C-alpha cells in the first residue's frame, strides 16, 4: 500500500480499440439531433441518449464551449457552427456526382435510353445529372432545367414518396415506380423510381426517358425493374447524405 504522501499512480490508459466513454457520450448527444428539428430540450436529449439530465447538461455545456452546440434562452439546444464545419469538411471529401454517375451510365447501357437523376425543392425538380443513351432524345432535358413535380414520372414518384394522396400515387407506392407518356413533353416517355437518403428522407428520383413513339407501355414496364434497382443502389450510396447536403450541389 502506498504510504501517506506517496504519488498516486495514474489511471491505466484505455486499451487499443476501447472507446473513451466521455467522448462516446458527447458524440451521443450530437447524434441525438436527427435533423427533423431545430432545437431539443434537455429532457429530450436525456431521453434520446439514455443519460441523466445532469450528465447531459455537463456534456452539452462542454460541447457549447467548443461551438458544437448552442443554447436557446429557454434552455433548449441546437447544433452549433462547429458541427456544421465538420459536416462541410466531410461533404468536401467526395463529389456526390461520383456516386451517382456510374449508376446512370450502367442504367443507360442496360436499357439503351437516357438516364437522369433529379433533385427537388418545394414544388419543382431539377435534372442534376444526365447520361445520354445511344437512342435517347438529345438534350430533351437539360441538367439544371427546372421542371414541375406534378408533370412527368420523375416528379410524380417524388410526390408519391412524399405521401401525396391519390389513386395514381397509391399505385406508384405499391409498384415502386411510375410511368408517364407525353405528360410533360408530348415527344417523350419515361419510367422513374424514387431515391432516398439519410433516415429514408426523399432525395429525388432516377429515370430513363426516350421518344414516345418507341417507348411503349410494354417497353417501359420491361425497363422498370432496372430503374428500381438503380434507384435502390443510388439510395444505398447516398444513405448518409441529407436533403440539405444534396441541395448544396444545385441552385434552383
């Protein structure tokens, strides 16, 4: 036993690979913000993290001192600018287009038609990326062009994923894809499927399109499984991407 005045030996260092509990708890507080709300009360932070309120408060104040949290006058908390800076650094490490473009190229090669990826905000959608097929309508949709959500399959599948009521949207939700012919453009037909991101948030849609004279209902239905697979693969690739992060790549 160490005598009086003898130095107290330091606590053993954490083993390699063993989590540091204080860091893990602080990260749990940050991860409690799902993105669906601007502020969380201390009680809600405690409920989501499974920690007592005094512990959460101590961690929150430490995070606030470093800019990762901000406290409102009524005591509720929100993410701070340091959290945003970390997110921006993460996003800068990759180009979302790098994740999407190979899938569009594969879809175009499999179907022989032009493949597109659309994002949306409010009641409009925009073609973010497009891969022209060997038999497609050249430039019939230009990247960056703003289009209505309620005209064309690329918009309608987004509305269906967002919960738009109606028999047509119910059918899209049941089948997993939507088909339109001559709806937005009299010369074009398309089949589309919705793309999802973090926490099943709706990011946009993937579609193939071509001349209405060639793309019959039968051909569109035959291509639908390939479109649904491409949408699922893009959703998986963008699984950690939020709607807000994706929208920073386009400017409606």
